[in-house]
């Protein structure tokens, strides 16, 4: 089978998980991928963790959203989405997901209200390591099984936390284990269980206080029944992670720290046998490598001294950006080597500061949708002019913006 490309990814997969270090632009890349897929006629949902305020406004995302919201018809038309394509967004809210599960599975409204008002329950996302990731998997399960979307794109927390997302079913399940819950719930089965319960209650009274102990026991009693459902869904998603319908994409910025984090994450995905599709080098000048460096060779033989002097000065101004292009190309080569010919290493540009968010997403979606393959030049010394980011930037603005 041919190597995966990013264009195939957004047209064929059912779930794409975007991972990477903090600050590399995962949320923007996730949204741009979703837009590219919606333009291709797919019904797409992008689940974000914490988008910037401007991006949230562009996508129509609100922290209080109960359900996913579709991009408005006006915005959809502006970015080239036509039926049957659709772009919807939703911001992950662990507490809301947990509340929804509790309400759906509990048959006794009174018990539901008691649990929702329980202080232990309200703070469960902070108390239990991995609870955010646990509910992310639950949310993903809901959306995937609903059949409403052709593609779900998940924007994860920074990569080392995202590793917790990947094994959330086993990690959170270690704490949310019914056998552990029963240790804290008063037992009536036999004398040994009753004695053990009294000992645990005394220890908890000393460490937490009687009131907090009772509230903790109340939580364990009420929440135990929810675990069967949660653990079943987590098991299904763990099997889904190993299937052909999901792919992971690592978003990288051209900094050493982000690259090291990406390679650390890549190694972990291999250890967990997860399907890594490739890398996206974001905010990079590598894509400008075919632009010419200002030099005398660009001028006619009879060029004036003024023209020669101007080009020389432009070359001096362009050199820092040209050096940066070379650095980004070296990073790209490293990413390509790590993909081992099985995946992709794609480049997205740094966008003009004056671009609106809709313009930016549309521009990035165009890059992601390109069918043509591009051969990136080597960073080894070459004869002739070098690429110039300065010339590229002016040309790009005149073409695109």
C-alpha cells in the first residue's frame, strides 16, 4: 500500500488525533485539517481543548456549549464549504461529559442530583490523574458511534499529557476500579468485610474528618454504577485506537524543544503500536526554499551601479531569513527520516499577522489539500542562488492576500 499523505488522511480516516508540544499551533492545524476535509465534502467535527479567543470566535466555540455547533452558513460559504460538507466544533469539557454520562445512565433523578452536588464529584477532574483524558475518550466514543460525522479530529493537550490520553482507559481505570471503590463503601457481606470497613472509616476520619469521609463514601456508592459503562466504552476505544480508521499526527514547530518533544512522542506511539501518519512542521519557512536569494546574477549584464548596490543590500537583509530557511529544512529532513517513507512530513507556513482567522484557516486548508507531492531540497551546500524568505514573503502576500 502506498505511503499515507495528508490529503488521503483527511479524506479517508474516521478519526485524526493531533498531538504535539504546547505552543506549536495544534488547535489551528486541527481546525485547518477539519476545514480541508469539510471542503472535500465530509461531515467533520473538530474537538478542541482550549482554542485562542480569536479562533474560538471564528469557529463559534463557546465554553458553555452543550452540543457541537456547526459553522454558520455565512462562514461556511466564505471558506468554501458546500453540501454535503459540514464543519462543526466542540470544546472538551470534562465535567460536562461526566455529568451527561451520569444523567443518561442513572434511573433515579434524586440520586443523580445528590451525585452532581457532591464535592468529591465536582472536583474529580482535579483529584484523579488522567480524568480529563478519560472523559476525552468518552466524548470521542460518543461522537464516533453517533454516526453523525464522517471524520472527528481531536486536538489534544501538550504531548506528554497527550500520552495520558492514549492510555487513559488503563490508567484511569486503575483508580476507577470497582474493587477499590468497595473498600471505601461500608460492607455488609460478612464480618471480615464489616471489620475492614470500620478500620478504613476510622483512618479516613482521622485524615479527612468525618464529614469529608461520608461525602467520599457517598461519591463512591453513587458513582460505582457508572463505571461499568465507562470502562466498557474505554475498552472499545482502546481497540479502536489500534484499528485502521484512526491516525495520529504530530504537529511540530521549528524549534529544538518542539522537535525533541515530537520525537519523544513518536517513540511512545511506536511502543503503544499506534498508527502515526506523519508530521506537520507548522509556522515554518521551509516551504519558501525555492525562492531565490537576491544576487548579482539576477540582474542584466548592463545593470547600473545603483541596481547592483540595491541587490547587494537586499541580499544582506535577506541572509538572516535565508539562514532560518536552511535550519527549517534541516528539521524537515529529520522529520522525513523519522517517517521512514511510510508517512508524511508536511510544511505549513507562518501566516501574515494581518490575516484574519478565517483567511488563515482557509490558507492553511489549501496547503493541506494539495494533491501534488513536493520534493524538498537538501540542506547540503549548493551552487547558485540560495532561497530567500524575503522575496518569498512579498510574492506570497501579492498572490494570496
